[in-house]
C-alpha cells in the first residue's frame, strides 16, 4: 500500500464537503510540523452550486474515487461527515487517521486512536479555517473562496439556525482573503444551485441526499434549494414516482425530501414510504397527498434529522 492519505468529504458531495476537504488536504501537506502526504479526492461529481464556486476561484474538482483500497490507499481523513453509510465504499476496512466535522457522531467506530475535530458550527470549512490560523499558515485565495463557499452553502448565507455566532467573523475574514463581496457572491452562488427545471425527477431527489439509520429503519433524507416551491410541486407526481423507485432499488423504509425556499427560509416536506405517521409526528403536521409545509425550516441537520430521530425512536 502507498503512504498516501486520502482526504474527502461525504458521498453526493456538497460545497462544504468539497471545500473543506480541499483546504484540509492543503493544510495537512503544508504544516510546519507533521507534514503529511495527502491527496484530496471526491466521492462524486460536483453539483451546480459547487461547480459555480470552483469556476469562480479557478479550481478543478478533485478526481472522483469510489474505493481507497483500489487506489492503493489504506489511510484516510474524513471531512464534513463521520457516518460510515455516507462515506467511501470500503470505509470499514480503512484506517481513519482523522475527522473534521460539524455533524452528529453516529455509526462510527475505529480500531485505533485518531485526530478528531467536531464542533457545532455552521460548516466543516469553519473548523478548517481556524486550523489554518492555529498553524499560522497563509491561506491561498482560491481555497479561502472554497471554504467561504462551504460556509455560505451550509448556512444559507448565514441565515440558517445552524449558523454559529463565530461563523459571521469567519465569513467576513474568508471573503476578504478571497476578494469577494460576501452578500453578492453568496447570493449568486446559492442561486446557481437552484436550477431544477433542467433536472429529471431522478436527478432532483439525489442532488443532496443522505442515508440515516433511525431505530432500525433505513431512511433517506434529501434536500433541494429553490426560489419557487410551487414550481417544484408542479412535478409532485413525477417526483413521488421517482422516490418510490428509489426506495425499491435501495431497500429504504422511508424517503423525506426537503424543498427549501432560500429566499423566504421555509420548506415543503415530501414523504414517501412506510412511516408517514412518524414523519407527521416529527413535525406536528398533517401530510396531504404526501407533502406538507414546514415554516422556517431550512436545515436538514438541525430542523429535520433530530426531529425524525426522536419520532422514529418513540
């Protein structure tokens, strides 16, 4: 096996998964002490929002891999995730050297000690940025832009309840290094990810989707951003049909789709599966034709997954 270490974010990578892994790999390779031989890789293609960020800062998406062992690599560092079902296909057989994350810890175990930085902040990129400061290492402009993009994406331009008080200063400082106006760039980037009309229903429900094990049930929770929820709901029958096929193919028990209005900070929840009663209990609403409005909900991590976890455990 090679002495190379892979650094990567989760499957179906979003902007924070890509930005945090790119920046942390650079940091790891340029530390004053304990320099590592890492390569940043991606576990899937870039979505339109992420591609906008990459294009803006003149960067290429890291090469896509599906197995570390197949590449001769047996040691990895994870960013923006820790749950094994969201990671690389052979994660169970790899040595996890480190984790940089801002999500819950679940379905995670290692045979050896590791470096682990997990904080309840708005993005994994926020954590990586502070690690640059701790090292006293200059941040390349393009990587500052990618970390800023990850923070903007995960906090919906600092409007999400997942935004930590420290994230505002982080965003300002990264925007200055990246040479962009925070509000102007942030809104343009978010809007770049809302072009759903050109996507098939199958693509739409898989843009940003994660699997969660909830009390023995296999639940897929997906999210898409838009500026027009009614326009997406016009395709409801097509979307529900695609979800049903996805459930059957992936042997899921339930599928929850968040259609999030990034301008007004609300979501429509679409549910397909065997546990509609659990979903209704989670959000204290009544599903009509498989969907319901959820006022003020924009964060899957804070406003959907914890509530579903509680409901499925009752």
